[in-house]
């Protein structure tokens, strides 16, 4: 098994833990989205229901802004665009109207990429009582500078025509001009609030840590939906048409919110190296949590935490094997746990081939259990994890053989590219020592 120098165990463990939110294996990198929630100490997901009373209970206990909550009043400092005069500035929400409060920044690529779509939605629903308010927290000078940028690939006909009126002369660029972001965003309410009060009232209060993020405020001034603005089309249409089921959406969303808040509090404790408190919080959520994705993430987090502490290494190994034995045919669990163990096998002071072999055995069993099932397409990614474990054990030939099997089975091209990359690493010729070669050449010349 590979060995590394000592000296950065805590740093490695903490970084590995923080990366868990974005997925850990080749398959998870393709399909898993990071949770974007913060942390609350007393989250009790089993009490969270989407009914009005239950939503009130959740807010009182966790201080979460969530589905069914009253939308906070807007206190935005700079209203830059007003939809070309269509909309007024908003503080309190008007009953019977629908609002989208969306958070963005000039440095956020996905935010900028969402702008043309937001324009389309505002134009589509402008006469149906929908107002989109886009809120940054940057200085207005930063917004002004951003406005001068041109929208890639977007051009409009020039207003001025050549005096000769000769449309045949000149190329297409002569007849059109680029569109700036100032022009693009003029059809909806683009604003900025440098004191971050609006962001605090919405993003922080709802435990949302990534932008762009949109909040749909319904006709009764309550939060209907929270998510990425590129995914709100169907929801917005349903809210406008009074067919949106806020209760059904709220149930799962609130569970996810509460799981996310516990996760980020654990990360906060780990930053302060309060390992025991972090572990206690993880265990509490594993006993009480109801959101499956959050439970899975907490399990991986616990494994990383235990494996990263010398005093907890034996407990970690026991927990890993018990977890895998409890659900031997759970391919997702085996893949996540197997990959977490592989990552830690590369860390300093980790030297237990028997444990790695035990995990590898369970990963292989989970992979074989997928044969002739509807989840068989997941098998290549379990084999990829197995190949990494073989390599960590120093079994390069077996790693190559297993990775080749994975590539033969994978169906999608992106997955094949990812798996091929590791195979290329395994089969690459070792780099020659250029200094040694130079010295040998010098000795040869001297001998001549």
C-alpha cells in the first residue's frame, strides 16, 4: 500500500470532509448535487411537516425560513432597473401577486448564465401579476462596471442604417451590434443591497449557501419554492395557475433543509477541531433524521471523521463494516463508503491492508448483486471504486483488470472518459529520472 509522509492529517481529513457535499466517486460526480444549506443545533426533522402549524413549529425551533413561511419584507438599497417602467419598488408583498426574489453576483458564472432565462420568464408573466426582483450584495459601482460587458453570442440589429441603404454590402456584424448586460437585464427588477440585509433575511435565514438561488413568493405572501432559477419554470407556472402543491413540496424540502443545517454545523465544529461535539451531532442526526440523502452524507462524514482520528480508527473500521454488512446489496452505500475508505487509505499513518481487503470484498459483492437488476448500469462505478482499492493495496495488475471491466460495462460517454482517465494513470510508463540520465550521459562522455 502507498505510504506518505506525516504532518497534515487534520488538514487532509477536514478537506476531505468538506468535499463530501459534492460527491465522492466517478458516478456521484456525474449525478449528485451539493446540498446548499447551513446548520442549526436543534433540528428535529421528524417534526417538520408542510402544514401551517408544523411549519410554524419548525421555524420556532430552528429559526428556518422555509416552505410555507411568511416572506420577509424587502429592504433593498439600490433599485437599478424597474422593468422599463413596468414595476415599482417592493417592500411588502401585495396579496394576489406572485414574486420571484433571486440572489446573484457579478462574479457568479451560473448567475450570469441564468439571466437570459430570467428575462424570458419576466416577459412571459409580466401581465399575469409576476414580478422578478434580482438582488446582489455588491457595491453599485461593481454592478455598473458589469453592465458594460457584452452578452456572449447575443446581437441585435443596428438602429442606424447606411445612407445608401445597401443591405448587400458588409457582413452580418456590420448590420448588428452586441447587447450589454445593462440592456439584457432592463426588463426585470435588478437591484443591489450592499449591507446584505436582504440576503440575511432570505439566504441566511433559509440556510442557502449557493447562488443563484430563487425564492418564489406566492399570492398569499408565503414562500412557495426555493431553488435554482433555471429549474423554476414548471413551479412558477403552477403557482400562477393556482395548481402548485406547496404542502407536498414542503415536506421533503424541509427535511432536506434540516439535514443540511446539521451538516454545516458539524463542519463548523470540525473547523474548531471540536471532534467529539461534531461526532455527537452526527450520531444524533443518524438516530433522528428522515432525509435519506442527508443520512447517507452523514454516514460518509462519520466515516471520514473516525478514520481521521488515531484514537477512533478501530471504531471507524467497525462502523464501516457494520454499515456495509447491514445493507450488503446497497450499491450506492457500498460505492460511497468504499470511496471514502480509499481516500483515507492515501492519508498519512493509514496502514491496514486487512481492513482495505474487507471493504474491497464487500464492494465486489455489492457490484455482483447488481447483475440482471434495474441498477446494473451502476456496476461500472462500483468496479471503478474496487479498482482504486486494489491500487491502494498495491495490486496494480488487478486494478487494471477491474478498471477495464468497468469501462467495458459503462454506457454513457462522460462516464467512460472518467473511467478511462484512471486506467491511463494505471498503465502509464513511470517517468524517467532526468537527473540520473544526465549524470549517466556525462559519465559516458568522460569515459570516451
